């Protein structure tokens, strides 16, 4: 069994479930094709891979990865002193020429093996997952530049878990930067240096410090992406005045903390995460809570004190991991028939994985489109027949 995934409810620390990552239904396996940067994996690798949901926006999607080193900051989690090293993936809207570029890989063989073990699937299965992005495809040019969103994954999880929502956002004109928080996220650094998740079990006393480190990671990555380490395919294409942050689980807490402390961040979203630290006292900028059903103490506190536009959208039938790629994979790998029913529902709920991804992508996209580009707020203001499982539980205008 791998690490446990879950949401902390009312003082009960539940760190999400039972050692398998999951990816949702409607994604049929398809024949493999050349994948950019693919690495051989041990064991018998599958010749087909689960396909992530296709983005619905008007643009194709490009992706590139970067290794960033923060020489100003010592890594607080490393066993030996040294600068903080991070791996990031940048997803962005690409031109039609993207079709001629190789498909980006989902993850490396070493990180994929971590998730193979969690899902108890054949070696190479997760590394063979098929995203939609094309490696280093040419980016579109947009008048005024492209808005930038930072993404932080859940505790013990890789940036890859946000791929489906990142690709959707990129297809609709956003640049999304997913961050691995080294020693928390399983991470492969250049030269094949694999750094597993090694943080001790969390407590209410240690989680605020973890959140602060993540927020510092995000702030540094933002400095780099909009400065000296801007990917060449995006040179001159970023709008530094339209920046947002979002995350899943503790990654949502990190996004809130960054929004609290960094004036560059104009809007933020927390996907089913407890808020740790001062951000639970509310913020002075737009913020979205997209969560499963049920009360959560820190979110109640946030709602009472928030000082700007805000919404909490509850998704019926959702589990903690159904909001991100593991929900899609869980369906595709048929974990519902392999796990005990109470364990499966505790992690992935009862909602179909691909449907949960559709809901997540719609609400996160609508939120950032409204607050960073002046788009419609209709989906965020009233119940929608398109998403009967979603309910607006709190609003502040």
C-alpha cells in the first residue's frame, strides 16, 4: 500500500487513501505512439496507455519541463545542506502546428513506478498514460499576453496529478505551471536523481510550515517563469499582470498562502484542501473553494472572514482524489472492483472519474476566466443544468 490520501475534517487528520493513484472512466486505452523524452522502465511495460480527457478549448496544448534551482534558499527538507531544487511543467496554448510535434510524456519512469505501486498496476502503466500536450510545440501569441496560473499538487503527489485540468486551461488560453515540491512530491531531477516523498507523517502543528514552504516554492517559480527562466517557446508571450494560483489538498492551502502574501496573485482556488495558517482568516482577493460535500473547520473560518469575491462549490458524490487525475485513472484501472467499497468511496467517492474531471475543469476555468479575463460569471452565480452534481453553498460578491 502506498501513502494515504484524504481531507482533514474537523480535527480528524485523514491523508487520502490507500496506496493507489487512479484515473477515470471514459478514457479508452489506445495504441502507443512516440512520447517525448520517454525513458525505459523496468518490468514488462504496457503497449497501450490510458488517455486523459481531451481538452475542450479552441487551442492545442504544448508542454515543456524545467529544472529550477533557488540559490537564495536552503532546502528545508533535504538531509544535506543545499539549495532548493524544483521540477516544473509548463502547459500552454499552442498553434495548430502542435500536431507535428511529439506527444509530451506524462511522467518519468521512476515517478511512474511510484504510482504503478499505488495503483497496483503493471510496471510502466502510469508512465504510459497519454496526455494531450505536444512537447515544445509553438505557443500562440495573444494581444496583451497570456495569463499565468501556478499549480501545487496534494501532499505526497506529483505535479502530474493536475495534468487534465492544466491541459483544459491551456486549451482556453492560460499558461499553467505545475510544481513538484521536492521531498514531498516524488520527483526526478536531472541525471536520473530520484527523490521520493520523504516527509514524516503530518500533524496540525507541522502542516502550516509545509504550506509556507510550498508557497515559497510557488513564489520562486513565478519569479523564474516570468523572468530569467521564461521558456523560450513563451518568450514575450506572458502577461505578468494577470496571475493566479490554485492547488489540490495542501496545494490549495499553498495557493491561498501565496495569494495572501504575494500581491502579484490576483485570484486563487483551493480544490478540496484544508487551509493551514493565516489564510484561513480570509483573503482580500477573489478565491474559489471547490470541494466535496460536508463541513470543514478551516473553510468555515475562511468563509466567515473572507473580504473579497468568493464561492464554495460542493460536488455531490466526489471523493478527495476524484478532482484530479487519480480519479480518472481509478476508473480506467477499474479500482472500484478491486478495492473494498468503503475504502474506494472514501478516496474517490461515487462519482465517475471522467465526470469529476469535467466538473473540476469547468469550474476552475470559469473562475479564472472571470477574474483574470473578464469572462462570464454565470456558472459561478447559479445552479447549472450542465452540472447537477455541483451546488453553490456559499457566495460573497
